[in-house]
């Protein structure tokens, strides 16, 4: 699924510099990524759902302003991780370039489950932390650019899948992590999208 936005390696490098200059919340991303990894192997006194909350409560704060988490919220996230655990484990170490049609149905099911609990933006962030090289990040502005805009909660799995295919093409075109100077290509592309479409700190 071709998308006209085709950033090159130079664009990703420039976006990384602009992102670091303007956006302080990258610290929370790095901390959450580390916490999720440690929680998965049981070396911290946190569940994976609690580790996910570190990022979700900072990068997805707008959702929580209107949907304050109750006592059962994190348990709901834990239940989702358990329900989709086998599939999530199967994609945890895959790269976006490996996306095929076989992934479509389990991906739609998992995204819809997480979206119901976390909203469409939170779902993408949570799934990215659980499979950081396979599931890309988006926000509403990025989703609007790539899919024409988000629908009501629970209806956006198809849009996310289209976004994944567009991201896969972008990743392949810049040779994956190599095109991002060895960084995670999905994080590099998110920084580019965020700088161009969300904050408009850069032009395409």
C-alpha cells in the first residue's frame, strides 16, 4: 500500500536531531522500553502491564484526561497481554519487513482488544512496546496523514494495518535499521512523522 511520504536516511537523521532538541519525553520512552523488557523476564517488581503504564500515562496523557483509569484498568491490560500472549510472543522479535497477509487477522484482533481498553493511540503505543521492531507508533495527526483519520474506538484495526503496510514500505526503502544509523527504524520513522505531521517542526 504505497504512501507518498518516502523519507530517506538523511530525513531520518535530521528528524532525530530536531526531535531530541524539542521533545523531552523521549526519556519516558527509553525508560518504558527498558522496564517492559525487565518485566517480561521478571527481574523487576512490576508486571508488564504496569511497565506499559509508564509510557501510556505520559505519551498518551490526553486519553487518560477523559478516561481516568480505575482500579481494574491495569488488570484489564494484563488480561489482554495474556489473551494475545502467544501471538505477541511470536512477533516480539520480528521486524516490520516480515509483515505478511498471514498476520492480518491476529493483528486485527489484538489491536481491537487493546484499542477498546486504551484507545487507538494507546493501543499502538502498547503494542509497539511489546513488539518494538514490528508494531509502529502513531498518534491522531499521523493516523490522519496516513489513513485519512481515525474512526470511533474499536473500528481502527484496518486503518492501523494500512499504516503498518505503509511503514513496511518506508522501512524497506531505507534498508531498515541500517537506514536509521542502527537505531530502531520504527522509532526513527515515528520521530520523523511526529516532527513533520504532529508538531510541524520540519517540512517533508
